C-alpha cells in the first residue's frame, strides 16, 4: 500500500510503498477512504510534538473493512468505520469506569515484540502517530477497539471528522465541561476543533457563544456554526472584549489552538465559578501561570482528552445529530485533496485558509 512517510521536522513527506500484514485475532484491516488533516499533525510536522521517525501521521480516518481476525465479532468486511485516536484496552481502571479515552494500558491492543509487525517500511517496523491506525496511508490494521461502525449512508469524507475534531470539540463541551443550557461560553480558536466546540455549545443551548480568532474568514465561519458574538484578537484584547460583552466573564471557556497565550486568556475570561477547559496541545515544556487569588472565586481549570468521549456511545449520537441537520459536518470541509497534496494542506492550514482539509483516497 502507499503511505505518506514523515521523516522529521522541516522535511517533506515522501509517498512510498509500505507492507501491511493480514489481520489476526482481534485485528481489523480497513481500506482508508478519507482522512482529515488535523492541526496536531501539523504540530508534529513542525517539531512541537516530538515523535520517532520515520512515521505515518494522520489520526482522523474513515474507511471500509476489508478483512477481520478470527476473534472479531463486531465488524465484518464491507462495514463502514471511523478510527479513534487510540484503541482502548477495555480492561484498565479507566476503561471499566467508563472513560476509555483515558485508557492507560495499550499493551493488549498491540502485537507482541516477537510477532510480525503490522506495518513494515523498507524492511523495518513502522507505526502511525496513533499506533497502527495510520490515516495517511491507503490501509489501516489495528485492534478492533480502534474502530467504530457507522451507517453506510453517512459520507465517509465527512464522517472522518468524527475521528478527532468533532468528538474532541463537541465532547469537550458536552462531556468534559457539561455546558448547561442558558450559559455563556467563549471559544478560543475557530479551526476544526473550535468550530466543533461552538456547535456543541449551540446544541447544548448556551445563550451566548463568543468565538475568538485572528482570521476573519474563520470568525465568519464561527457565526455560521453558531457563535452569537465574534472577537478579532488581531485588533482587540479578547479578555477585555469578553469582559465588556458579559459584564463579569463567561461561565465556560475553551482553548482550541494549543498556545500558551490563548490558554492564559481562556482562564482570564472566567466569571466567578467558571470553568476553563484546555483542549489544544501546547508545545512540550510550556507552562501556564495561574493567579491563586482567582481560585478564591471558585474558578476551575481542567484538561481534556478527546472530549472525554466514549466513542462507541457518543459517535453514533453525533451522527444522529448530523442526520437531523443539527451538527454540521459537510460544511466544515473546505478542501478535498489527494494524498500527494499533504504538504500543501499543511501550508494552507498554517496560512489560515481552511477549516478542515480531507484527503480522499477514492
């Protein structure tokens, strides 16, 4: 199969043949149809998130099952699926407590060290950024707990976004923060995850949803997706602007970029008793500063992993919202490209030209 090979910061991807094994045991082999290009992939490409190389990036894929191992019961050839960021083991304390997004035991989902690797490149083992569900490749082979079955009438080019952006953004609002109807919300960043958070706030019934970005086209998109107010942070101090709009700040805030400055602002706009949820992944080694006095007002700061998503429960719910026209997926896709245009997609993302780019393999 063909795959995009990441060789390290500052180097272009190469598009080469990679060997992929047949499934056994609890494994599922999927032919990739579409894969979204996420900002986390860009962060890896820019060296903000260190990874071993060579590697296959891409963690927002959707495809069709080609074959399954002998122990697989939930999937069959022809099923349409999305891949989750990491397979969950189903055994650890986090999994059995209903939080598979926080799974702490990846060993049961991997092959043994003496087994033949699932994927091989130039004679040696190669893995994807999320294990073996490498989205920037024509096929994926991983444990069945890494996939979720979806209806066949849902376009895979849109469904792919459920693998990361949508479950993370919507989930951060509905699951992690549990935004209440009638509340006020601020979202820093109007990319794929930020727009999903805005949609989650709208669906949850927030009375005011404030979007913050430096790109006017993304702010315009935020208004289309449910923002009641927008702030251009390139020309205004977003903290002062939000305090002016709301009087004392917002009850819920979300950072969906991965920058120290915007994470700090996300905290600073909270009203007493408010909750800031940091979704974006900052560069390794960066630290946030919190004024201890602000905690006396019972403000809370929390992290978020994949929107606290129980993917096999939540993804079908989000698909139903999509089918009802309440969750917009098609409208989030700005461009559809071929695998060989991957580096161009990263450049367009850096320039702020796209909401979401999706690689189409068929």
